[in-house]
């Protein structure tokens, strides 16, 4: 992981942006490279400047909103990781953002230490989920129409791929998975890419949903932050 995590703040409320700026500036590993007050301003900046590592993105902005901006960014800048922020913490928002490839979804009243942890986790692993996200995913699977996420059934996953998938769901890093399974870092990355392709997942949280829907993992088995 790089020493510095470059971050863009995108929110139409200046006071909230300034508060985030003050909070995150205390972290030596964080560098705020830009602030945008709308989705359109954010997209315009990205076309003319170096893309950041992470964008903290408000969902409810004028013009191009955060959901639409996420879809565009994930397509044009696939290496940029997005953490969605909102005052309206609803199941539908979470489901949409995770489906479109956001690395995490947090309420604007999230404690500062959890926001810092989320940024570091998303930068390192590509995703971060907490109890709220797991609850939404669980409800979707339990009460919603079960969406088959893959054109392959689970029998098409090798035993090693299943092992890697379970450890990804438990939020282990690539290095930690490699050490636990006695395989190389590159081999873990190869399995990870195969899993994304086989399960038609956009990101690591998509793999989590696939594992839960196909009964490869249960909510109780997941290692949540702080446990």
C-alpha cells in the first residue's frame, strides 16, 4: 500500500466538506487533493486531472447525483474506489450503490474513527462493510427475490477458489490470504480475478453477496470490524 492515500471530497454542503477536510487532515496517510460541490464538477475535474485513490461521494447533489456519478466513475476510472456518504440511510440506496460498485456506504453521522477505518480498508482491499451493510444484504437475500448473480453454479468454483472467496468475505487482505493458504500473493490475485469473472461481480462486496446467496457463507460466519 502506498504511504499516501489521495482523496477527493464531493459534497454540495461546504460546511460538511470543511468538517471532513479538518478531520481527515489529521491523518498523516491522507491527502485531500480536491473538493467538488456537485457531481458535474467532480466529473469535470476528473477529466482534466490525475484520478485519486478514493472519492468520498455524497449521493444527493445537484445535477449529476452521486448514484449516477458512481456509475460513470466506475466505468471510466475503474481503479478509483468510492465510499458513498448520505444523510438518507436507506436499504434501496445501499443496494444501488453496492450494485454499481461502491466500495462502502456510510451514513454522514458515522463516527470519525469508523470513517478513517473505512477509508483505509477500502484503499487496501477495495471494500469495507459494517453491520448496517450486512443487515441490508441479509434482508435482500432473505426477503427479496433471489437474484442469481452468476451464469455458473457453485460447482464451477474450485475448492481453492471457494477457500479464497470465504477469506475475502471475512475481510482478509490479499497478503493475509496468501499467508493463510500458503500460496503466493500473485496466486491470490489470480483467484480473485477468476472469482469476479465467474460470479459476474463488480467488486468484492459482490463476491460477498454471491457467497451468501449460494450458501457458501452465513452472516454469522463473517468477521466484522471490531470482533
